[in-house]
C-alpha cells in the first residue's frame, strides 16, 4: 500500500529552489530574454544555427584581430603624451629609427612578440600599464624620470626572461656574419651570445632609449 505526501521531491524540477543562490538563479532564468535564449529553436534548423554560429565566429575573430593589430602600431603607442614626448623622441635619434638600409623598428617590434600566443600574453600584461596613464603616474617629465629606473628594470627583466625574443625576431645567430663586425663586437657575440651565457638585452641596454641611473645594476660599469 503506497502512502501519499504533500512534500515535493527536492530532486524534482518542480521543487522550489532552496537557499539564496537557488532563488537568484530561478529569478535569472525567469527573465524573458534569458528564457528565450535558453529555449530550443522551434523554427530554425540545426544547419542554419551551425552556419550562423560559424559566420558569427568569423565576424568576432575579424573584429578582435583588427582591434589587436590597431593597438600594435607605433601611432597607437605614441598616442599618449607620456610616450610621445619621452621615449619616442629618444628613439628617433637611434639607428633603429633612421639608418642606411631604411629598415625601421617601431615600438611593437621591440616590445611585442610576433607569435600570437606570446603577443596575447604581452597585450594582457600591457593592459595593466594603462593604469599608469589613467592615474598620471608619469604624466610629467619629472615623474617620468623619477620612475624611469623602475620601468627600465621591469622591461629588462621581461626581455631576459624570454631570451630577448623581440630582438631575435630580426637579429638571428644564423644570419650573423662575425667577419663584418668590429673585433670587439665579434668577440663578445662569439663568447656570450653564441654560447648562451648572455642574452641580447644584457649587453644592449640603452640601444633605443636613454639609460637611467645605472649605479647598482649588476654587470654594468
């Protein structure tokens, strides 16, 4: 003989939600827009939904990649006056900006990896630097010089950690002809670079921007 009860099985879909989180979830799912989005399609075929999702994915990827490349141009980098009036002015006087071969290295060439995965990681890291602009950390020349050593050391550490990846995008050991270098440079490259004892940035700090006060920097005289 079976017995009836007025209690609802808590596992049943009709069971009232328990707790604050359960009530919030029920309220969220009851919203008309959410209810429509979660309801199965009644008139559209699976093929249509699949193709629609595919083309929406293409549009999203195209927009994302366009925005990514837009932020990967020197014009974007120097859009902030902190960069335009400080480090960019210093770059303009170096061989990376004007040289006999006409090859120019812009901001992204030295500060953003070319490979997509490393590029995304660097962009995420650089997004945190926007706070410095918002809060005016280096908004004046005096503040820039005050923080210059800290910013330089952070960038040196990043490039040492990735074995000067951005440098190696253009300068490769395989293409390096030591016979066309002066004896001092050839000796240093053969002793330190070819053996992996040092990486590019450890010897070429200040190659594109002025150096901060270098007192106390290991290995620097």
